[in-house]
C-alpha cells in the first residue's frame, strides 16, 4: 500500500476515491476530466468583495481594487489539462 511505503498517515474520513465526470472541488476550483473551473462559491465571494471595494458614493482609490484583482487572478489562473 502506498501509505505504508511512504510512511504517511492517511485521514480516512477526508480521503475518498471519486470520478472526475461530476467534478471534484479542490482548493477553490472544480476539477473535471477535461478542464478546471473556479468553484461557484468562490465566484460569489469574488463579486461580493468587489462590491465592497467599489461603493458608489466613495472616493476610494483604484489601488485596493487593483491589488485584489491581481492577487485573485494570479491564484485562479486556469490552465487546460489533457484528458486521461
């Protein structure tokens, strides 16, 4: 068994085997067989944060928004993956 060979402790309640046909959520993205997409919950949180950073009656600078957008896009850069 791989866990014994590598001397790893496996948490059986959080570990499971699944199919990529339905999509598997992992670290804010959903991994499908042929592509990776941002999880809908993360998109909702992104939109709410942008709304907070851009109130209509505030004279805030655009620097905070730019910093957030650059960080978010850097973390969620999507790549096409080869199918198995």
